[in-house]
C-alpha cells in the first residue's frame, strides 16, 4: 500500500542541513485494523508532535493534528 503525499508534506520530511526539521521522527503503527501515525520534529515534545488515526493509512495521515490543541 502506498500513500500519496502532498508537496508540503514531502517538504516536511526532507533533510535540510542545519535546520531543526532535519531531526524528525515518523511512527506508523497498525493494530486491530486501526492505523496510528505520529510525526514530530525536535525537540520532540507535545508542542512539536502531530498524530492521526484511522481505518486506513491515508485516513490516519489526513487526520493528523497537533497534540497541543
């Protein structure tokens, strides 16, 4: 299965030397039919982390929202 990523999402995952976005974490999990996607950038605290869940990877990715809201 492949997920189509939009341009801005691709930019967030690119390694920009010397930029804080070069230190990111992406976690993808599937359990009991539910997908969970978490992405964070340094310093990897709640203010820099987004999470989404859904019945498919695409739904989980589309449902990503910041944890601080």
